[in-house]
């Protein structure tokens, strides 16, 4: 027998719960469109290799992967950034840079379901392709801050920030290849510090100051001061490492000036393997998961075969953001419910015309199809929160009028159709 429950890790949403999701999506769209971003819609199913190349160890383990009828290995997208890069390589390379793209869509990961972690969930995000300016990083924070301000979370969230470029420069200096870099960063991301160091011990590192520096980063990442770190790395002379640390310093200065809550944590690493520069996550106190995250990925376009195209982006978790809102109410426009009741089949055409007029003027209008007496219908619609019923019978039809009953005041009057909107507007203002 078919089960009526959704698959494990997936959920149904109806009415208010669905509206919360759509409201968050709508506010996100408003923020990013006003910042000059254009929407991209990409397929849910993509080639598996698109995500396996640089998705990271954890992501590859949790993907929905299968063979299609053409015997191609495909996957349900576990995130959307690689799809945006594929779109860029396929048809957007000739556009002026930087190219600002946003998306809203469903993604799939075969995780163990728990609060804030589902197998089907929604992401809304942005990608900026074709700029290596630090202003792009600052734009990410500014956009997210605007978004959280609009949904009422600005003072309740914190940005956790690091620069994966610091680790990349160190690993390049001691000649760790990309695959091993991915692995040791994965160990850091999962908090497996002992495994991280035991892996590095198998690599001959001539300079003891390198290991000391890694210990400063991984064990004191939340407390080490940037100035002290810069003074320390001056003794090691790793090319461009100071530049990567100074990026964190500049981000810190700007976020402080904007009054944005943040924490610099130099031990913080994100699971996706393609990050090359500043990374961040957004957290809310009391929640065991992040509600957004992103970072710079300057080499992903090249990995897929394109020319050098520095890029950066972020994604918010829609369902996680709804969880974070808790009792913070998203502002809802007042809804005025109106029912149109016909007392004669000859009035159906006129009832449909009137319903269209009401909807065009912003009123949520339903056409009655219940076979009940008028008195029962009036009582029923009043109980369901309707403000008015519009009654059309033979008499009203002959005189181009309708009967308007205010369900709150219980007043009833005969109104010319041409005056209907004015009468209703007046009633709504009085209420």
C-alpha cells in the first residue's frame, strides 16, 4: 500500500508554512535584484562529474547519484554554484564582467535527517564572476546584512569569517598537492585535529616555524590577533601569505564600521573543496547549524576548462532561515477575504466578472460553490474570517447592482456595480 508520508528527510509545506518560505524567497529577490543581480534557473539534474570534481569529500558521500536511461551518471544537484559556473561557461562568458547572478532553487543531499538538515531543501544565493577585488567580499556581507535587516534578524546573527587562502599559501609552500589539501581541510572542517596533524607528519616539513604557525591557526584561531599573526609570518617569508592575512584585517575593519556582528576564527574551514580565499558562515545563537555560508573560489572556472575567472558567492538555507526567525513575524500585508454568492444560474457570468474586478483591486475573492442556504453561507464565511460577501440574484442582475454584506458590522446594502470598489475600500478603511 502506498504511504501518504513524504520520503524521509523531505517535507510537505502548506498554507502558513509554505507562505513563510515564499516570503523569505521574495525578500531575498528584492534585495539582490536592487543590487543589480540577474536570475538564473538551472536544471535539478546535472552530470555527476560537475559536482564530484571539487565538491569535497563530504558532499560526494551524500549525493543522490544514478544512471539515467542513456546510461549517463547523473546526480540531483547538492548545491547550485557548480551549475552556475557550467551556465557561465556554456553561454555567459561574453557578458561584461563582473557578472552578477542570483538563484533560488531546491537541492538534495542524502544526509541523516535532523533539525535544520533535510534531504530536500531550498537555497537562495548569489555568484559574482570575473572580479578578484576585495570589494566583492564586502558586497557579500553588505547584501546579507540588508537581507537580515529586512526579515528582522540583523541583530540576532553573527558572521564567522576566515580566509582559506592562508592555508592554501602555507600548503603550496610545503608542496602539498590539491588532493591532499582537500583531505586535510576536510579533517579540519570535521574537527579531526589529531588526524590533521598525523597526516601532515608524513610530509617532510623542513621549517619548524610552519608547524608552529599551523598550531596558532588551528588551536588559537578565535583568539589570535591579526597584528600578532602578521608579525609572526614576517619571520617565515611565505610568498603572498601576508596579503591573505591583510584581507581578513580589511574585512574586519569594514564590518566593524558597518556595525555588523562578526567573529574572526582562523581555525574555521568550510566543507566545499573549491574555496580559495575568504570564507564565511552565518549563525544564530541557539541554533546548532549555520543559516548561510559562502566564500571566494577563484579557480573553479579553470578547473572546469575555462579561462581564469575569479569568483565569489554565498547561499542561504531557506528552511534554516525560517527556523531562525522563530517568533519574529514576517510582515504580512492585510488580507481581505470576499466571497461572491450567486442565487441564480443566470448570475454566474456576472459573478465571475465581479470576482475578476475585485481581484484586480487587491481583494482575495472566492466564488461560492457550496449548496447551502444563504443564512448558513453568511455564518460559514464569517467564521472563516471573510470580511464581506457579495450576493447576486435575479433582482440584482436586472438592476446592475449587487448586495454587499459586511460580515463584521452585519450591515447589508444594495450597491451599484460601478460603486462596489469605492464602497469596499471605505469599509476596509473603517475597519
